[in-house]
C-alpha cells in the first residue's frame, strides 16, 4: 500500500493527540509514515508513533528546522513528496498546519484541502466551508493530495507499526529562512486540556455576564475534564482571555461534545464549533439561533442550569 505522510505535531518531545488521530486515519487508507521535524525525538516519541501504526519515521531533527516560521517544515515535506511519491500528506488543521499545507501545495504544484473533518477511500474529504455554513465532499485532482484535518475528527486507535527510522537532511533555501523565530513563550500548562484538542468544550458567552461569573463555566468544564471556550462577545468584554475565543476569528474546535451557555449562535461563532459531534445549548431565549444547531437544548437561565448540571455530574 502506498505511503501516507503524517506531519507529527509535538511539544517537548511529546507527540500530540492530533497526530495519533492522523495516523489512525492514514492507516485506514494506506501505510502511515510519520514525519518528525525539529529536535525532541527520542524513545518515548518513537514508542508512541509505533503504537499508533507508523511504519516509518522520517527524521529531520535538526534544531534549524524550528528556528524559522513554517518555511522549513514545508520544504522538508516537499523534499519527501519529491523523493518518496506518497499517496497523500496529512497535516493537522491548526493555524501552523494550514500554513504549511498551503505552502506545500505551491511547492509541489498540488491541490490542498483544509479543515477536513473526515476522509474516505480515494482521499475524499468531508469539509466544512463558507464559515461552516456548507458541508461538502472534496477531492484533490492535481498532484499529491495535501489534506489538513481538524483535531478530534477521528478517534485515535492503537495498532502496532514498525516505526523504522530514516534520517532526512534538508538544505534550507533562503525562502524557507524568510521569517525567523525570535522568542518562544511557553504557555502555562494548566490542568485543562488544550482547547483545540479537547474532547469536550464548555463555552460561555455574553449571557455569562462578567469575568467572575466565568467561574461557573470553569466548574462545569472541570467536572467533565473539558476545556473552556468563549464567544467573542465574552472575550471582547475582557471576561475571558482572547486565546480561548471560539469562532471565525478565534479557534476552531471539533470536540465530541460542545456545551454553549449564554451564546446566541451567531454565524461567526458557529464557524468555529459546528463540526462538534454533539452540541448542547443552554439559553434563556427559546428563539436563540443556537437551538437550530443544537442536538440538545435547555431553555433556561444558565445561572440555574449550569450549577445543577455540574452538581449532577460531580455526583456520578
Ligand atoms: P449574544 O449574541 O449577545 O448572545 C448572548 C446570548 O445569551 C443570548 O442568546 C441570550 O438569550 C443569552 N443569555 C443571556 N443571559 C442568559 C442567561 N442568564 N442564561 C442563559 N442564556 C442567557 N463571535 C464569536 O463568538 N467568535 C468569533 O470568532 C467571531 N468572529 C467575528 C468576526 C467578525 C468579522 C464579526 C463581524 C463578528 C464576529 N463575532 C465572533 C461576533 C458574532 O457576530 C457575535 O456578536 C458573537 O458571537 C455574540 O456572542 P454571544 O453569543 O456571546 O452574545
């Protein structure tokens, strides 16, 4: 079976969950080959990639790769596409991943699909377009299919792979060195899962009313082991940090469960969450547009509903 390249997302040598999802997806369509870019590769990473079925690991672990913004990773993948002729390249649809996918498509004269939420035979991607308003099936018709898949689109399943390492050397062009990383600020790793990777997200909107009131959203999130999100109305008001904004100009999430409390369901908010598998809305207005989208709706005051829900979950 043909090789499918999967660009590994990693932090401090730890493989991120989205990569395990992409390996699982790749396994259903061919032979997964992981591509490791930058330092940090070691036994734990190798074991993780092998556990999820990587037959090969292409290793470009020089520090220079991460000295520059996205360019080197796109160049590395372009080199591998030219040398190995893979059946497809899968990349996580994170902001960085989407930029790499776009650059790779130009370099290899190939088609690119971003924000895929599913992938089937023939690399037909389920894709959410026009701010999430329309779902389409897309297929690349030119070059090597380059597909950026949203985190949480596939449940990762372990299956052993050989993870045979092959060192890859890339000589970076000047173009790849166009933007240098000048500083890295490590984000505090809180107890909650990362927003774009979380299986459950609890978001609050204008209905939450204040920064202090976000404590009840956090409490519900913690009872579920969920990440906290917010609408732009809430982040613009300064009630919750912008990095947690969900929507067109915020983060895109695709969790198993999305709970929206005090959020009306504006199109720009939907754009960031409507591919969630199950959506629960809590809103006191029965006419709120979020109910058109929700699988389960609770018409009620969030200050009553959310604490009751939290209490019930904590009992179980
Ligand atoms: P509102 O629309 O004001 O809704 C608040 C809801 O809370 C109402 O439905 C109300 O019934 C309910 N409510 C009030 N009190 C309670 C209570 N006690 N209990 C239960 N329910 C209650 N928005 C985003 O979220 N993300 C984006 O990325 C984003 N990008 C944008 C980009 C552009 C270019 C533009 C123009 C807009 C963007 N917006 C974005 C803003 C978007 O249009 C909406 O204004 C925003 O999503 C509204 O947030 P909200 O639902 O929290 O507030």
